C-alpha cells in the first residue's frame, strides 16, 4: 500500500506540480496549497523528507509540514481514527523543527494518548530552554500545549474584549489602504463580522463599499446577515480545525469550482488569507485604525497564522443540522471556516452564501455574477463583540451607526 501511494504521489507531482506552480499568482499558490493538503490526506505515510519536495516551490518546508499536521487532524476529527493514529506514530519526530515538534506532541496526545513517544518528546521539549530564545509562536505553543512553566509573565496574547469606542472606530474610521500591499486592497470593500466570545452563537456580518459607505439592500435598510465562525470539533482558534480566529483576513477570489457540495454548499467559497508576518506586525497594523493597533482583539489571527492555521474559507453547507437544541440550529459547524446558512429550515429555503457573494460584489461596484466572483477582493475584520449567550442581531450593532 505504501509503495502504491508513493508511486501515485510521484506521478501526481510530475503531472501537475510544475505547471501549477509556474505562476506566482496568489490563486495559484492557494491552489497549490490545497493540492498539497489533498495529497497528504491520501499519502500520510510520507516522512519529513517529503515535506520539502522542490516541485512545491510555492510552499516552504514549514508550510508543508503544517499542512501534513492539518491533514491528520482533519482525518481524526472526521472519524478516520486508525489511519490518523498510524500516521502520527509513524512520523520520525526527531527530524522536525522545534515548533513542529510541539505540534506533533499535541497531535499524538490527541490521536494516540498511550504512545510511548509522548513522554520521550515531552522530555526533549522540557529541555528546550537551552535551545535559545523562543519565537512568539513557539512561546504560545509551548505554554498552551507543553507546560505552564513556559508561559511568559506577560503573555503575548490574551483575549480582551474591545470597548464600544474601539468597535465604532473600527467600523467608522476608513483606513486608507492605498499605501498597503502595493495598493492591492485600496479599492476593496470592508466586511465586518461581529461575534460572541462563545462561537456557538451565530455572528453578524456588515459590509461597506469601496468608498466607505454602508451597503444597503433594495429596501434602503442596512444590509446584514448572520454567519457562523464555530468549529464543530469544539476546538480553539489556535488549533487546526478550531474556531475561525479573530483578526484581519484578506479576501482574494473564490475557489475555481463549487465542488464538495455536502461540505461547502452549492456556491463557490471565498478564499481567506492572513496578513503576512512583519516586524512588530507593522503591516497588520496598517489595516487598522489607531485605537485597534495596540489592542489584542486581532492578535488571534497572528497566533493562528504563526502556528500554521491555513485553508480558511467563507462557504455554505450541504449538510443539515436537525438538532433544534443547538444555539447554531440552521448551521452545521465547520473545521475552522466561516459558514453561511443554506438548505431548508422550518419551511424557509436559505441561500445565504449566494447573498454573501453578491453583497461583496455589489460593494465592489460590480454586477453580481458567476463571472465576477474570481475578481472578488476585500478586507474582512472578525472581532469579538461581547460574551453574551445569544446570536448577534442587527439591533445589537445599531450603536455602530451613532457618533
């Protein structure tokens, strides 16, 4: 079986690897990323030497390793227990970089809690104080997943709720993005997702057009729509498949096809990406008004990015949630993405992903159409509103319109 997988893996790389990555465009890199994920899900016998295949020139070794871990987590979360356990135990962990050792340690504790490797890895990780200074991502990972003794006296990230003034500034103060990212998002609309601290309760989306005006419906009312950012695996934002991390997300087009309709619904899914890392997160702060720049609400995304979270999307869903007791009845929950409501509930047919795509295209000044979906570009802010235990409503956000 392993030889068969190796031949299949090599053939697929030879056939699609080079032309796929010949372009340096963002969409090509994203497609390469997803291709690598799909390959790793089918070829989990591969060791770290396979992580750095030169044909995947758009992906760093670290990115490929993180995809491998995500693939195993996804298999485990979706019931492929034997396959994920075998893959996790077969990995030669001594070859891994420090951060990936932590991720592997955490993965083994989840998938194979009786593995003798766990204590061996733990001993090595506990001795890592002699390895030099930890990066912020390593510090967070060691603190969260290895031992509280690694937690800094002043944590690099703690979730604190933004004040109403910070939220109003975020929504009302139009940040000039012309000098940012080569002007790529200068004419991009802004999407605002306001969530409860407990993500089982649906969030609420608002949109502003490319000139900073709130998007309104045909009736003149402010456009808003519920949306879910909850992991059905009940995992935190800093874990693969966890809740969608708060912060700044860059929206760059859609996936080429509306495939895997049971998971993602009838309409194409929007592609989300993190703001690339920079010294002191200077680039990230350029997307934020002054009152947010020194706040912590957006740092979930920074932590998640540095720990390897990827493949985040905004999509619909084909599966139906029949459990009326769930706070997110009408939604199914995701493996880390944001989910718009679809299907029939209580006699009402929902196509909220279609409405969401159309709203962003209208905010761009484009006619909503299938042909225009690949050109969608926006900046999306996902922020925790408060810790109330109910869905966010349009009325909850009315304070954003006041001066």
